[in-house]
């Protein structure tokens, strides 16, 4: 009975301790406190799984919904790629367990050394319903949005939701992720910050993925762009490519540079990925090449104000519901 009582006492204390850890981690993130590469407390030791939101065998990822210190949380686990510069250590330091041998063919279970067996882990806490929906596997539907649909359906929905952009402002103000910045043009009108997307672990160039976040804070998406923004877009296109060539030795001919519509957050940003990398969201129904955007605005100053645009929405997306209510689907 003493053991049971001790366990109950421990159970009653742990959530408070975990809550403090989560709060410290959240504060560090918001204030830019923790440097990349530093060891962190294992805030996941108290994570309680609710259910798996989705998984991809091909991409070796899993998205898990649960609770961390009584707060809603989403944990993303992703196996890191095998790097060429670690092959010697991988072959010499691993253990093998034979599964099958037949003539010249044999298969094994390979247990790599711990330092080569990392799993990239992303924690979102406290997670909102939007976060949970974002990572949940669902059907998608292609939406046709006219300029009138944007004004009467999409824009009111965006303004009603008031999606938080504090994490973007932290980056722009150097309160967080300052050490990750690859390049910055500080000009308030045409400037931007270029830094790695969280999808990229920066250990190999084959799946290079960077984001250019503009300093201007009143441009939500492609729909807001006019010819007045051409100097900004051209600056991002040119200087972003130059910075990637200098840092990663990748020429412009090896890059895919594009915007999403609908974007995942409503502060204008541009994606830079290696052309051979099939990045999430790079398909034609969502990605708009920056070179095409520039040419379209040169031809028609208000091209994206009047153009009918198409984009995919997932089954439980609130915006999809608005289009259905308006009889558009």
C-alpha cells in the first residue's frame, strides 16, 4: 500500500512539473532562448497519446495527438535521412540480425549506433484545434474561388479566425530562431528573412527547403499582391537564389521557387526547395511559381485580385464548410 500511495503522490506532482517544463520550453521558443544543438529536458516523458492523426510509410513520419501536462499537444516524429558522410560509421558500428538468406540475397535488421539513429521530433503545445486538423489524414476537395468568392467567403473567414502570427513576428524581430537565418535583407519595403523550413534538417542538400518571410506585415497571401509589390517579389527571387548559391552551391536552375495558395499561414512567404525534392505542397493545384507570379503582375497589375484560383482543402477545414454553405461545392 505504501508503494501505491507513493505512486499516487508522484502522479499528482508530475503534471505540475511537466506544466512548468512545457511553459519554460514555450517561453524559450517565444524569446529565442534555446540554441540549436543544446540538450533539452525530455518534456515528452509525460506525453499521453490520444490517437494517431496520420502516418506516412513513404516519408517515415507519424503525427500523434495527445496531452502534455494536461494541455493539448501534437507530436510529429520523422526518421532522419541516411547521410553519405556517415556510411563508414554506420557499417562498422551497427549490429545485424539475419532475417532471410536465399542464394545471393539476404535481408537483415540493422541496429545503428544511437547517434546515427535520431528521430526528428516536433512538439506543438498547447495545440489548437487547427493544429490537430492540420495533421489529421483526411480527404481533400478542389475549391474554385472567384474574386467575388474571395471577398465574400475567404476573406471574412480569415479575418474571423484571427490566426496567430506571433511566431512569425518573433523571427522578424530576432526574438527566436535568429541563429537559423541564412540571409536577411532588412529593408522594410522589399526586405525579407531567409531561413530553413522545419521540414528540412539541414544535413543534406538533396531535400533543401527554405522559407523567405517578408518584413512587410500587411500582405496576407497571393490575393493581396499587385504590381506595387513587384520590387519586393523580384528582390526575393534574385537575392534568395544568390544566397542559396553562396551557402549551398545550388544554382537557380536547381531550385523550385513558389508561393502557396491557400497558404498555411497568412503572412506572405516564399518557398525555396531543391527541384528534385518532392516537397509537401509543391503540386500544381497549390503551388504558384514565383517567376510566373512576377510575369502575371507585369502583364496585369491586379491579376490576382480578379483571377479565379483553385486550391485543395481538407474535409474538416472550416473554409471548406463556408464554401459548402454558400453552395459553391
